[in-house]
C-alpha cells in the first residue's frame, strides 16, 4: 500500500516547455486534488476531481490542465511553462471527512 | 480578506512549553476543521480532525473549535524538538479544503 505517489520528484523546465505531472493513489478514493505551495501562500487548489470522470477548477487553474485517467490516476499538465509556475506541487486524495492523504510533492523550477 | 487567516510565524518556544496555534475564518458554514503538520520538504499529514464545536484530545495534542467566534486552536503540551514543523489549518467546504497559510513552529532544545 503506497498511498499517493507522484512523479517526478524534481523537474527543471525552460519557459515555454510543457510537461505532465503524474499522480496515482491505491486507496480507492473517489476525490483527487492538485495543489501548489509557495512560500507564505499556503496550499492553493489548482484543480480537483470529485469522482472519476469529473474535474473542476480550483483557486488558481490558469496555465494548467488535468486529466482524471481512471479512479487511481490524476495528471496535471503545464502546456507552456512560465517562471510564475515555479512551485512545489502536491497531489492528494480524499476518501472521507478525515482521510485526505498527500503525495511527497514535485519541486518544479521554470527558468 | 482571505476565508481562513493564520499567522505565519515563525513561533519559537523552548522545549517542554505549551504551544497554542490558531486560525480564524469567515464562513459560518464550515463544519469540519482539520490540522495538518508538514515537515520540511514533505507533504502535509493529517494531525487532528474535529467536527463542529468542541474539543478533541489525542495524546499531547488538543484541537479546539469555537464556532461562535469563528476561531480554532491547536494546543501542544510538553512540546518536543520533533514537533518543529509547519502547522496548517484547513476547513472543509463541499469537496474542497480551504487552507490557512501555515504557522512555522520551532521548538528549541
């Protein structure tokens, strides 16, 4: 039981490059989330998927797209990376009121 | 005004002290309140969860919710250097969690 896994752990991109962050959970949770965390800003929700087949925008969706591939996997795509997207990205899954689990994070730097 | 306000600190206290961490919020519809702990370069982990008003205790940790004042607290007794981390409050709204900015706590040996 690995919980929530994310790949890659680190990534450096040049402005304008694209990439996909992968997330998978093995807890059979319905809801999955993508957050970014910046110093002094706390966690900001980018997109979430309340259940398989649905996705919704969060607080800061601009510049990102998501795909809920199946119940286990939820990916985040940056189509044209910008320096403002330099951040730590966390994926999380949520099976109920007190069972939200986070992945280890992806540290992304955009030059 | 943000929905959830939390002092970012840092808060530095000596080992063994009682620590009080707090958040205020503006949305009276919140009913589920959580505290997460985040160690440096790690993902947040759930520490305490409380439904509606009242207290909940778990070992050295006590979570307190005062809905009339829209104020939640986390108390840590007999604080240890291993408690040094960032503590984030969160409140549930439908399928989302609304987060405080986190308070960095430093316990000095």
